[in-house]
């Protein structure tokens, strides 16, 4: 049998997963409730910026000249149910407004829309990040709703992709984790992932709860690593130490490693902040709140970084923002993405604006999304335009373009030469050489 796949939800996760599965040779049908998103995808373009994704879509979306034609899209649940042997649920689970818990309504509604149409054997595979216990609840729901009864099954297969590397991470993952209840589900997933498995990707088989928890644990660990180094940055600043040197030195210990030890304005995005909060909320429901109280500290160290950057900017402005122009380089939560969800850079820009500063933002890819979220900020078409007339320049997202800027040329147009590096990614010597006062987070001043 040739396995046919559907991918439900075509956002960051789903669009990448659908294209990657077509690349692996499967016939894929992507479903989204947004006709606009589907219309964009049908032209072979992703609804967001992700390196390599447009090229992958163009290679496989049906109707595009020279494509494999293996990838199609629909908004019909009936069509999806009739098409797929395996249905990947890739919808998002955002943080609930004003609460720590995540909003499961998109996942619930995907399962409830699909299941009543499942008239033949099918495996529904959850990939979204969910509170532990969701898979068990959704498995019962599928059995209740699907005409195929026990032949419609559920598996959990968390996704670990990073934005900016989504294509690479999906085609060549570090590991594949599946939570299953039957041999049939395991066998089917081994077939779906046959190529990465053959290339040596570890395939971890677990129960539902463990599979769900692996994702929560991985994101908690990564967040903790970032907040740990940011806590060290606070101590370094108090003691006159250099956190960049410190991170390099501790990273030489293999048990610690060099990755995820870049101190700065902290983590943001659609995953880490909301995932650690949802994990705490779920642990509370399970009576295990105490086990995760450290995550509250991880979160608060992280949020403190944003306030600290605002404070450094205020000092550089001579104590008050009123009447000062502040250039902000970077709006996205990380480079190589247009995602501004919970972006530390935009949060800092917004705080300074609210406190009376005249903020001008430039970002290579995130301007449209940023302007939608913060329409009251000013936006410039280039870094040099943002810096023109500025009293202080803040480097808040470490795009390669910013590392390649010419400090002398920027110095010509700036009103004063103060640079604050919120990502520890610029070369202090290069900037200081051309007369800039350069201050970075957790590093000594010159
Ligand atoms: C993260 C996880 O890495 C991924 O496995 C999971 O599937 C989803 O969440 P992502 O949100 O794409 O991926 O970004 P990531 O590269 O992890 O960065 C998250 C944030 O941490 C960014 O704001 C980044 O700037 C920040 N960060 C990262 C640091 O501040 N310091 C570091 O050393 C590393």
C-alpha cells in the first residue's frame, strides 16, 4: 500500500511538514480552515518566511510547472478524511488570554471536525505541543466520533523544529518520538519516517504521556539554559565579569556544551515562553506544581532581561526618553524568521515608545508583522534610515545583515554614537574603533 498523508493546519509547522513529506515521496493533502492561506500555498509560496520553504513548495505543489504534483490543498474535511491513511494534526496551541494554560480549542476542533468523516482505517497523529493527558482524551473522542470505531486510532508525535531551520529540522530531525497504543500505529509511523530512520535518526517509541512530556521537557530545558546564562549575565554585570567569555569557558565542558548559552534580551517566539507556562499550569492540575516552580524563575529571569535593556537604553539617553530618538535594529524574535510573536525586540521597542521615546524600527523580514502588532511605532526601510538622527541604537535581533553593517557609515548619520547590543552578537572593537560607546549585556563597559 502507498500511504497517503493529510496535514491539518498549514501554519509554521503544518506547511513545513506537508512540503517535507511530499519531498520524502508521499502524496500529501494539506487542509486549513483559512481559504487565504490555501490560496497562497497553491501558488507555491509559504504563508510566512522560512528559508528554503518556498523552493520546497514550488517543487511539489500540484499545478506548478515542473513540480512533482504530490502536494495539494483543501478546506474540506470530507475530502481530507477520504484521502488520508495518516492525518497529522499541526494546528497551534497558543497561550490563553490572561492565563498560563494553553488554548486547546484548535486541536479539539480539528479532531472533532475530522473524526466524524473517518469511515475507513486511519491513524490520526498529533504533532502540536499539548498538555500531558490530551492524547488520551483525544483518542477517546476519536473512538466516540469516528464511524470506523477502533480502526480510527491516535498516535502522538511531537515536533521539535526550530523556526529558521524548519525545513532542515523536518527532513533531518535529531530524533523521532512516537507515543502509540498499538503495534499497527508504530509500524505505520515507521513506514512514514522510513527515510530518516534509514539515515540513522533515533526512533523512540513511548506511551502517550511520555511522548507529550518529551516536548515539554525539551523546551523547559532549553529555556532553563538560556535563563541560566542570563542570570550569570546579571551577576557578571554586578561583578565586572564578561558573560561571553564565561559561556565559552563553561561550554568547553562536554556535559554543558556551547549551544543555547548566548546571553542577551532572552527568549521569545510562539513556543518557549507559552510552553513553559502551559507546562506549569498542567503540572498544577496534576498536583505536581512544586516540581516546576523553577520554571517560574526561568520565566521571570527571562522577562527581566527586557526591562533591563529598557533601563540601559534610558541611561544611554541621559536618564529619560522624552525628546530622544531610539533606533531599534530587529523586530522578530530570532533571525531568519518573520515571526514577531512574543518578540523580546518588539517588547523593548514598545516599552520605550510608551515611556515617551521616539522609536524607529528596522527588520529585514519582520516589518509587516511588526507593523500589524505595533502600528504606533515608526518603521524605516533600512538600518541606516532607522539610525538617521538617533541618540541611541539598540541591536535586538541578531540578523547577519546587522553584523555586516559599517559602524563608520552609521556614525555619520546618527545624532549620537551609543550602541547597545542586546544579543552579544556584534564585535565591540569594531564599533568602539569608530567612536561608538558600545555596551553589551553582561559584559564590562570599555
Ligand atoms: C524552539 C525550540 O528550539 C524547538 O525545538 C521547538 O520545537 C520550538 O521552540 P524556536 O522557537 O524556533 O524553537 O526558536 P529557538 O531557536 O529555540 O530560539 C528561541 C528563543 O531563544 C529566541 O528568541 C532566541 O533568540 C532565544 N535564544 C536562543 C537566546 O536568547 N539565547 C540562546 O542561546 C538561544
